[in-house]
C-alpha cells in the first residue's frame, strides 16, 4: 500500500513540478544563448545599432533567467507544501484518510515524495548551471572545452594546505554532508508538522495559521540550534574541531526534530484531525 500511496503522491506532483523542471532547463538554455550573444558581440569589437539592440535584449534575458532558476527552487517546495495541505486537510482529506492504510504510511509517502522532489530540484538547478557554464561562456566554441583543461592541482594543493592549517579532516567533510542531509529532512518534517498543527487547531484560516506557526517554530528552532551548536563548537581546539562539535550537535538536534515532528504529526492526524 505504501508503494501505491507514494506513486499517487508522485503522480500528483509530477504534473506541475515536472513542467517547472522542464521550464527551468529551458531557461538555462536561454541564459546560455543570451550570454553567448553578449560574448560574441563583445569579441567582434564592432558596435553597431544591431549589436546595441542585441545587448539590450540579452542582458535582461540573462537576469530574468537567473531569477527564474532561483524561483524554481523556491516554488517547487512551496507547491509540495500546498499539495500536502490540500491532500490532508481540505475536502480531499476525507478520501485520503478513508484509504485502507494507517497514518504512518500516509505521512511517510508524503515525506518521501517531498524528499524525491527536493533531490530532483537540486539536480535540476545544478544541471541548469552546468548548461549555462558549458554552452554560454565561450564566444568561439559551442561547448567551452577550456573548462576541461583547467589545471586544478594548485587549487587542490592550496585547499589541502589550508585544511591542514585549520585542522580540517575528511571526517569533517562527512559530518557536513550528514548535517546537510539531516537538515533537509528535518526542514520537511518541521514544515509538515507546523501545517498539521495549524490545520488541526484552527477552525478558520488554516493555511494562515500553519504559516504563522511555521515562522514562529522556525525562529525558535534556529535560535536554539545556533546557541547550542556554538556552545559545543567553542570546546574545539582548532577550526576543524569547532566545526566538528557544531556539526555533531546540529545533526543531533535535527534528528530530534525529525523523530519528534514525525510522531507529533502522526498523532495529530490520527487523533486530532479537523477536516472542514
């Protein structure tokens, strides 16, 4: 049943988020073309009325393309939260919670779907930037092959020397990756928990209540995380030790949010559901 729920959640998200993903990649192509036109015009060394018009068109296109890529990342997560709210706490909730399954599978399917689309969104943004850099940063080549011939040995050596000076180890890198992964999941759990609380306790304006609770909870959680992680970090003897202490504490706090938020959300869905 969980697989069917996840498939349904993904299908619901795919219709709009899939389109936005394609648009984002298309915008990256437009940005690459705009940048290439600018470089070609500058490299020609001749400025005519046509080239001036071209520049006037290309620069706004470039700016709008980058804004669109940023907007895609923000919009995708907002749409996922809207879908969560509609499926669980509006008229659709009557159908959702009458399915032959339990609230744990219903909630987990939503979380996993959100996480999948988070990964897709991040990869799409990375690929979009890659398209722009590869195809838009050379005036005389379709693909900027010079990027593949850049000597990075000095950069790597400098990075290693700096890491040795600061006490940064491979363990620090692993800790930072884990911290980021847990923070993404805890962010999703925190948001969905706040949506659940707002939709459960409010008789009217459930969406506004959920937004207000989210901003309040997010402010409190960020404050606690900052204070506790910095307190743990000062116990380190060097930069690597400081970052290690902060990373460990932040990861533990994020794990606490995930576990606490999960059980609070499923409890309220099961016992405090307030459908219209």
